[in-house]
C-alpha cells in the first residue's frame, strides 16, 4: 500500500498541469492494482477515509462535478479545484480545508510515521493501520493476517559485534521484508528487534508461505561489519482474523504467543497460533481437500478443510473414516503452486448431524520440490518428507 501511495503522489506531481493524463494514470492503476486505488487517492487529496466502493463513487462524482464547473465557468477547471469544491459544497465533508504543497505534506507525514533506522513504518502507524484493517475486515466480512517477527539472539549479537552491527542487521533484514512483501502489505518496526507484517485479504496458509520465505532469506543473509562476518536468524508467529481473534489487540497477542512458541521450539522457525485444545491450528482455507485411503481400492472423497496444525489436519467429511486408517490427502490451490500431498493417519472421528469431523495426524509430505507450502510445513511444523522420484 505504501508503494501505491507513492505512485499516486508522483503522478499528482507529474501531471499537475494535465488532468487528462492524471485520469488515465488513475484508471491504469485501478486496472493493475484494483479499486483500493480510489480510497488511497482521496486520502492523499483530502485526508478523509473511505472504503473502496464509497471512494469510487465519490471519484466519479468529482469528475462529473469538474465537468459541470467547466461548463458553468466556461474555462478549464483543475481536478484539485473540483475536489475541494465538491467536498466543501456538495458532499460537505470538509468544513475548514487548509492548503499545503502536496510534496511537503507527504514528506512530513512520511517522517512522522516511519522508523528512522529501518525506513519501515513505526509503531504508531502500525497501531493505526492494524485498527483500520480490522475495521475494514469486520465491515466487509473479510480476513487478514499478521506476522510478528523477532530477530534471534539479538542482544548477544549487539554484545559481540557492537550496536552499530546491530543497526546494520536491522536495516538489511528490513530490506528483505520490503522486497519480499506484496504491494498491499505493510511492514513495520514494532520496537527494538521486533518487526511486523500486516497482510490484507490473506489466509493463514498464504501468510505462512510469505513468513517462511522471509525467514529463509534472513537465514541466507551474510553480514559483514568492521571486517567481521556473521549471520542472523529470526522467528515468527502468524495469526489471522477472524480465525484466531475478533479484535486488533487479541490478534496481535495471538501472533505474539505464536512467536513465543517458535522461540521456545528452537528459534529460526515460524509458528501458527492455535487456541484449539486438540492442538489443531486453524489454517482457515476454504478449498476442497481430496482424501483417499492408502493401500486400498477405495473411492476418493472430497472433504472440506477446517484446521491445519503443527501435528495434523481437521477435515469435514460426508462419510466416516475409521480411526487408525492411513489416508492420502491432497490439497490444491492454484495461487500457491502445485498440490500438497500428505500421508496421514486418522486419530479422531466425531459425528454431527450432517457431517463427520475427522482429525488426522501427519506422517509425511511427498514431493516438496518447488512447493512453497510443503516446504514451509516441513520446516516449521516438523513433518517428515518422502521425496517422490522425478518423472522422466
């Protein structure tokens, strides 16, 4: 989102004398980035907050109002003039607007919300952004995830190599977050060596893949300071709304608990938050899952995935599967690469009116090569692997 905002600011500055080019740029951005362009654009121009639908409607009305002003005044009217007149006289949202050069305002805002060392957003901005994302997800029945990272043994690093080496480490890890996150994700320095990612419209399984990608990049990072070489790792905790919490404070706490578990389990790994007493961590995916018994000529059935965990998977099945049976589970999501194939054993069966809840314990994951989900599960959930032979 920060990248999108900067693109719009640059466009406003470049096309200040040519509204036609600006309109074309806005339309192109909408086609590339989606309708979130509209609330970002209006926030830059007015400081007002809109959801995507209301922002789009207001933008269309501003364009129509500009055309009306040009007809009545018989001269060209700039969009910024139309924006001000529209919100003051038509929508009557602004009562006492003030004028300031856009670049000056954006620079001021940037320094007030950015961390001076890493260039990431600061704690104050994070708190506001998390509340905003929570409000939006609640209003539109959406979902999102947060990843809470913490550099491992950072105090020891500072004590061994000095605080300047620690600062260098934070800067380079922050660069990895910036490079690996998506445009719409927000990377923040929460405090000290703690970093947080807010991932809008992101399920937990997707967040795990992003977190594992960042963890691996940091592990591979080679650092040098004052002629000395050293390495660093980080741990992370993932939590998602609405699966793990219903408000911003609880969601942050859930990710922090998962981070603590990652630290306690040996560091340099990602943990998923779980509140389920049976230790099934919710992965909140909605794709169908294919299940078939191993070493039998049984029919493959389609079930609904419910919870992934550090130890197993909870599925919703139209038919029972006996406890002790070994099954092959295949989960397919085109956005996440090739299918994940898991061998598991049924350890729990619970009958409901219209379905069965079946808990399975992971035994192994097959063919992880080139599969980010499978690799993340193997690394961070401790599942064994059995590489399938490559097809010739």
